[in-house]
C-alpha cells in the first residue's frame, strides 16, 4: 500500500507515523504489488524500524528529482 496520502514510498522520503514521530525512509520493500513496506530511521535516534506497512505513515517531504530524471 502507498502512504496514507496515496503517494508511493521512496528511499529518502521524510515521513511521520501516527504519533507524529518523524524519520527518513532507508529502505522500501514490495512484498507484492501495492504491498510496500518501509524501514525508517527516526530523527530522535531511536532504534531503526525494520519494516512496517507504508500505509501507517504520512509523507512530509521528498527531495525533488534532478531535471530530466524520472
């Protein structure tokens, strides 16, 4: 599943969970089409989240892709 807002997850995305805890996506794993799971490195230095459903997160920001790149 995509994030709560419908966006497809990408490595480097800045996200938050339901408790407003922000972090950066370090890995995206697609078990099956539409079943994305992500790993997150938390800003507060807590233990990295191994894999969780992307739908449990909200995208806060994403680095723009360089011009001409997909």
